[in-house]
C-alpha cells in the first residue's frame, strides 16, 4: 500500500522567530509615525488603535495605516507620509528585527528529511513573511507559504491550513501542524489535521479549546513527535 504524501506545517511568530520582535517593530513604527506628525498623537494611541484593528481581523500592514488615518480624522491633522512608505517601513522593520530561535535550522533540516514537504502558515502579511524568510535564509525549506494577509482570514480559521495542504498537493489528514498558540491547534484540528503545541518556556498560559495531539518543549522535539504521530497513525490504519 502506498501512503499519501505527508507534510509538516509550521507557524512563524513564536515558533520559528522570537515573538518579541513583532512587539518591538510596532512600537518603533508607532513612535516614528508620531514623530513624523510632530506628536499630535502619542505612539501609545497609535499602537493601541493598531492592536484593536488587528483583533478585528485587519492585516498588520493595513492596520498600521488605518490606525494612522483614523487618528487623522479624529484629531484633524494632515497625514504627511504615503501608504507605500508606511508599508515599506512595516516590511523592512519586521525583516530587520526578526530573530530565529536557536533550534530552528536543525528542526527545519530534520523536518525536511523526514516529511519532504513543509509549509509555513502564519497570521502575517505576504511581504512581511517573505522578507523575514529571505533575510534569515530559511525560505528554501518551504514548499508553500500561506498567510492570512493573502487568504483574507486569520487563525483558527481552517481555510488557512486547508490551503496549505492544497498547495502542497497532500491530504489534510496527512498533515501535522506545529505552533505555539491555541489558534494553531484549533485551526489545524478543524481542518482534519493533527497538531503539536510548542511550549518553549515549559508552561503555557493558554488553554486550547481543542487539545493538541502532543506537546513539545523545543522545535526539534516537536518535529520528532510529529513524525512519530504520523507513523503511529499510519500503522493504526
């Protein structure tokens, strides 16, 4: 019996790169936009509004711009920076601040050797994800990159995960997702995949509404557990 091709799906922020970089980037953007506009609004006002817009489902780059436009309407000042410039700042800062966890290269090499096909599934913008992958030199590991900014939905919507499977030309049931949040677990499980929750600090503050198939303390351990889950599942068929 020939098994369907397997695939490994991975999250970006908090799984491959350190989560603090995203917060640093948006603090810097809000500070720069406030400075350019002579502090007619505070960096905190822009940052808080940005966060609310993202929570409503707006893409990160669009949220940065819309927060600025909303402040302009509320406070009656003229925006003196173009949308393209704001988007360029957003991408360049994300790329420059992104830092890999120490075990990522080993884990990606292991995942590639075991699964053959890897996809990135991230709540980010296309340009941001590509810029980060390129600067860190890990884009070569992925056969597909699926991001919320392109698909128009955010995790835990299963459509992100199903799109990854479609692009990899594999069955959803042969995919295993590794991520550091309950949204990764819930979205993958809704898509008919198995999921591993990555808890790097040894304890998660989240309680997934859907329980993961396994929990791992490092990315290398997560990849190893993903392969064992796949083999065990196949043997049980």
